[in-house]
């Protein structure tokens, strides 16, 4: 039940200040709907779903030093195929069946806004 309320609350955030629904494919809305429950609304890895039982904390997207270790292609791959595809925790789910490639490209750009970093080139 808690999870459902959280998702509903997060979905509520995809309405802008004028109360008009934002385009579902808008990167920030996609992020808030699918990623913020673990990675946090502001990207600090402190979303409401994260409990002490998490074996590993979700990546803090605001940490430019860490985010600079990843290229845009690295991010795209781990988002599409999940943590284990990059030798990371299965707590990071694969999104390739849920999100379109355009949405994932948008998320990569959005994460670069959150970290204010360019990432590893190549
Ligand atoms: C169920 C919780 C959860 C959700 C939802 C989630 N993540 Fe994660 N994510 C994690 C965890 C935990 C890690 C850390 C994995 C590790 O370090 O082993 C992670 C790591 C990452 C990483 C870093 C991988 C690396 O190589 O360091 C990226 C990028 C990422 N997530 C993007 C996303 C995006 C984009 C979304 C939304 C589409 C998302 N995550 C949704 C839990 C989640």
C-alpha cells in the first residue's frame, strides 16, 4: 500500500504549476515517476523507497565526481539493462521494457543537468 501511495504522490508531481499535465515523455516527469522513489526527487539517492535494508544506496546523481566516471552510453546501458548488466546491484532495475529509447536518452540528459557534469567522454 505504501508503495502505491508513493507512486500516486510522485505522479501528482508530474503536473506543473498551472495544473496542466506535462507530456509523459518529458525527461523530468519520467524521472519523477520512475526513478525518484529510489534516487530521490533532487537526485541525491534518498528516495522514499530506500530503506536500511538496501544492500547498496542508489547512485547520488548530484555527485559530479561519481557521475563523471560514467559516459552517457554507460548510463543509457545501465538504465536499459539494469544494475547487473554493469556489474552493479540488481536493486537497480532494467527499464528497457518500460521506457522508450527516446525517454532513456532524455533521462541521460536530465541526469547531466542534476550532476551539472559532462561525464566520461566516449
Ligand atoms: C528500486 C530502486 C531504484 C529505482 C526505481 C531506480 N534505481 Fe537506479 N539505482 C538503484 C541502486 C540501488 C543503484 C546502485 C547500484 C550499485 O551501485 O550497485 C542504482 C544505480 C543507478 C545508476 C548508476 C549505475 C552506475 O554504473 O554507477 C544509474 C545511472 C541509475 N541508477 C539510473 C536510474 C534511472 C534513470 C532510473 C529511472 C528510470 C532508476 N535508476 C531507477 C536503484 C534504483
